[in-house]
C-alpha cells in the first residue's frame, strides 16, 4: 500500500513538472513585457522627481526593476532555489518516516509474539488440566456442556486480532488518503503560483504592488511545507504506537495482560490532526491567511470526514466482530435432536457406572 501511494506522489510531481515546462515560457514572455513597462515607469518617476526637486539621483533604488527583470527572465532560478530548500526538508522527513515505519513493524511483531506466547501458555495449562481427567469425565462434561470443547482462548484471540488488524489497516489507509489529499491540493496551488509567478514579479515592479512579491514567496513556502509537516505528524503517531506496543508486550510478558484496542484512539485523533496541517504550516511561515477560503474549507470538510470515517469504520468492525463471534458460536452449537440423543447416551453411561 505504501508503494502505491508513493507512486501517486511521483505521478503528481511528474504532472506538475510537465505542465510547468510546457507553459512557463509563455508566462515569462508576458511578464517580461509587463515588467519592462513597469521598469520604465518606475525609473522615469524617480528620475523626474529628483530632477524636479533639484536633488541628486539615487542610483541604488533604481536597480530594483533590473533585478526583478533578471529573475523574471530566469524564473526557474527562483522556483529551483525554493524547491531545493523545502525539498531537502521533505526528503529528511520522508527518511525519518521510513525508518520509523520499520521500527513500528518490529514493535508490532514483538507484541504479536508476546500475545502468541501467552496464548500458548494458556493452551498448555488447559491441556494439562484436561489430561488429569479420565476419558469418562471428559465425555460426560462434553455431553453436559458441548461448548466446553471449544478452545475459546484461540477463538477470542483470532477474532480480536482480525478486528484489530482490519480497523488499524482501515485507519492507516485513511491517513495515507489524507496525506495524498493535502499533497494534491498543495501541488495544484503550487502549479498555479509557479505559472503566474513571473506575472506577480512583474507587478511587484509597480508602486503599490511591492508587497505581492513577499506574499508570493511566503505562500509558496507555506504550501511546500504541507507534506513535511504531515510526515512529522505521521512520525509522531508511529512513535506513539511503538511505545504502546513495547509497553503492552512487557505487560503481557510480566503476566499483567494488556488491551490493544485503545491504540485505535490515537489513529482517529491523528486522522483529525491531519486537517490542521495547513494551519500549522501557516504558523511556520506567515502566508496572509494560510491559503484563504480553500484551506478553511478543506480543514472543515476533513474534520467532518474524519469523524464520519471513524464512526463508520468502528461500526463496520463492530458488526463484523459480532458476526464473527456468532459464526464461531454457531459452528460449535449442536442441533436439538443430536443434543437430546447425546443426553440419553450420557444417562445410560451414568446408570451403567452406578450399577457397577
């Protein structure tokens, strides 16, 4: 499942790069013409004002249009520098997620081994108790209480393990979907900002639009940080589960017993926490509202969707567990006629023993 999601991330990167490569040149040409007009007005206004005031011309502020024009004609320098910085952060967090995922699988394996060892001890103890009884006692107990023949420890372990794995895999899949949604929205916004970035730089040459340059850079970094922050959140959730698995394994080995179901609570909380990633990214880099109404809508929809998904998955697994339990019981439930015949045989055996 992780490989399939990784392929989707790579496909989004490929699509974005293809669209930018095919269309950025046209927007750079348009922005160059607009920037040339802005540079002419910018320089002419300041030179005319200095001449009108009989003041010496300050050359340094006049270099601003030339620098912006150079960046517009080579806009890949801008996006390349920003992508290089944020990309290094993203690669670092992805490496931590991969190593953390390996530790999580190892911790789950240790917990599963501890549970199986505890189950094997219970089965050995039950077998030892059964071996002490005579064959007649076993037969009579089986007739009077057929359900005693069922290894309920194994049934309970299998049902609990199946339900827990199902719920855990479902929530893990939902978390991966939440990350993919965040990355898809961020990729779309970054694509628009990259294509229209040269136009923003061209408008920044005009008086009154200088702030747009800083806003564009801050929003670009803000959107690029969505995936690294989501990776950090996933690392936190995995670390919590690692500690819980190790603590439960130690509790089982010491004979105290442990309940593995409450780890699902952290997955539900983490699923809701993924909707706060845009807000957290806005705290790291102030982006003038952090994406506007789209981000707020995404957060609201994500929160409601996470709550509904958690309830639906919980209800589905609860129903499945109930059905599995009923199926396990019905498998060992004898028909009424057969039960009646067994009772008659048992009465005959008891009467024969009493006559002897």
